């Protein structure tokens, strides 16, 4: 009969001699278990802490590469070595030299220069006195003058018209600005005209073609009543001018319904027969009074 083992179960288990031997623990498995026990985000933070200063430094250099290349002495950069936490990046700018703006040139128009356009009349300067030539005399002995090139051409035209039986009478030629001032303001007072009304028949001072020495008023010696009147268009002198004036470099200034809005003046003719006279009346920059050459 087998002997009964009456030792208590608990005692048997605790007895080292009777309990089974423990197996040795493998160290490698313990290390792996420790690594796997760490949360994944802890590894992410560790990698981020390591890479952050390196990445931030590269980004700063990428953004400021042009400035550093152009002005290497103007910016001093101090980069902290990589640590477990992002290191601050500091820079100390060197003050730049103050750049003063370049002065701008301003050209103010002469105070005496008249407006370029007044009541439809353009501004003109006086022709120099040494460029004027006498072409006739008024009843009171006043010398009527034109610019030398216009005077030469007019005298030729007058002679040819006379050969055709037409007698011209020169009513007016060159006028100074002072003469035009009296003509404009005094007559407007006598006729009770406003400046705008007066400008329909006479240019304001500084805006008359007569200042150039290239313009003149012509009449028919056989019909004095038509002088400075629209009825001049019915005279033989006017018809001859219509047919022949262009050959001598003359044209009517103020035709019917002219764009300047000046009254029709069949007696008022201007010389455009050379480069200077043509530029005086037709170049846009004439509005600045720049085409009459001063001596």
C-alpha cells in the first residue's frame, strides 16, 4: 500500500526542494519588453527634439540666403548647438547707412508767360525787332512791318496782284503786346463788350497772331468800306487772294466755323511759307511760346 503523502499542499509548494526549478530569464526579452512598454509618442517627441534645431537653422538660412550673400557684413548670425529642446536663433543687425532721396528738379514757368489758350486764341511771343521789315505806312505815318521772310513774300504778292489790276491796302501788320492790350481793352469798353465777346473779334494781349510778325490785315484799295468787314469777301482783292495767296505762302487764319471759335475774318492772312512760320502756327509745342527765336 503506498505511503500517503500527508504533507499539506501549501507546504509542498513552498518547499524549495519539492517545488519545480525556475527557468532563467532572458535579458534581451526584458529589454524589448521595456522598449515596447514606452508609448509611441514619446519616441516622436524625442526625435522632434533632436531634429528641431537642425531644421529651424536650415529654414532660417534658406529664407535669408539672399540677404546674407548681398550684405555679409550687415548681419551677424549666432546659431546655438542642437539640444534636446529647440534652441533660439538670434541675429544682431548692423544699422544701415541712411540713404538720402535724390533731389527732384522742378521747372517753374516764367511769371510773365501767358496761358497757352485764352478764349480760343493761342499764345505767341513778340518777334524780335531786328527781324522786322517795313512793308507800308498808315495814314498817320505809322510803319507797318512784317517778319523779314513774310515781308519779302508779301511785297512780291502785292506787285503781282497790282499787275493783275488789284490794289491791296495793308491795314495792320506786326503789333506789340502793349499795342494789343490797348486795342483789346479800350475798344471793349467803348463797345460795352465782355472779354469773351471781345475775344470773338480781337485776340487778348499775348495771344494775337500779329505778335509773330507773320500775320497782316489786307483791304481792297478800291473798296475801303469793306475794310475789316465780312463784306471784304465780295471784293476783287479777296477773290485774287483766294486764288493766288498760297503761291506766296499765305493762308486765311480764321475761316468760317474755325475750330478756335473766332469770328470769320476774310481780311486776316498769315504767312506759313517757311519752317519757322509753319512751326509757329502748327506745332503743338508752340503753345509754350518757344518757336519765335530771340536774338
